[in-house]
């Protein structure tokens, strides 16, 4: 025999069930809202000119772009510096975590939300503008000339593997100084890194006769994936969308271009 439930009891049970559902929905909304208002953890590594720190605090092209986007979105944040491998691992494993700068490639594509571009990667051979005798019509022509590049850089390793000869230096400044005094004919490095290196004290001493404007690109060696700032995959979609919108707003109003231009002067 089926148990009898009065209409009154039925309506009481229905009311209780409805209240439980509404409470669960309210809790979910509250949780999502509180998550979006929590400070983001920003992971980065020392990688001038994209990210570095000095006595004034965090600096770099990547930092300026990320800060502008987060300010536009009114999103609080905390920045942590760590060696690259640890920064990458933390961003992969921790929700509500951002990472910059991060090169975009096929293996990393599914690991993050890709929010916005920090810079395009371009590596070139540069010469002095007054060296009209240096003509690179095909890659093999490079082998005729003396080249300086920093030991350990990927482009340096690649050129050596291809049979090129390089005067290897320990710093970007040393390579450019070799070009300045005529010990080499070409310098191989990332375009943005070369431009930024001229701002360092060692080269500022010669700013009256030797600046980035005295150089020109002799040969485009490599154009790789762009560098981005990214978010952990488990970050709430609302926050992901907010930051993408903030980035696009700053692209449209010219702020991103203005920040980038400072590093190519």
C-alpha cells in the first residue's frame, strides 16, 4: 500500500526543495563573483626587456602591457618572480594564475587561455648603416662576414649548426660594442633586444655616435611565434573574457602600440 502524503505536506516539501535549489544557485553565483574579485597571481621570470626588476620595482614590455590590461579590467593582482621553469609549472597547475611572457607554440596551445600578445618574435642580422659594402642576397652570403652573437642563445646555436662562424660574447652589450669598434661586420640577435640594449649604461656612454638608428637590418634570419600573456585553464571564463576585452580595448585605443613603441626607440 502506497504511503499517503497530504497536499499540505507535499507543498511544504516542494517549498523546501525550491529553497535548496535557489540557495545552491546563489552560492554558485557568489562563489564565481568572489573568485573573479580575488587577486590574480602573476608569474614571470627575468627576461629583459620583456620582464625584469630594478630598484623601482617590476619593469619591462610585458609588465607594462599586463599592468595596463589588468588596470583596464579593474582586476587586482600580485606578481611573483621565479626561474622560468617554475613560473611555467605554477601557471599550468594553479587556477587564477597568469604567466608572461610565454611563447605560443603547438605544444603549449591547449595548456592556457591566450589573452593577448606581448610582442612578435623577430631575429635578424644587423649591420652599421654606413657599411654599404655588406650585401646579403642569399643566406650563404652571411658566411663571408664576421658575426657576433651571445653564447647560448638559440639563434646563435642554430647559426653555428648551419656552418656559420661566430664571435661569441657573454652579453648583448659586448656584441654591439664589437660592431661599434669594427671587430665584426654583423650582429645576430632579436630585434627588440638589440633596440633595448642601447638603453644600457655601457652603450649610453657612446650615445652621441652609436645608437639603434645607426643600424639597419641586413638579413631577416628568423620569425618565430609571438610572446603572450596567458591564464591557467581553470580560471573562470568570465574573468578570461573580461581580460580579453580589456586587451582589445587597449589595442583599439592605441595604448598597446604606444607601450611597444617605447622599446623600439
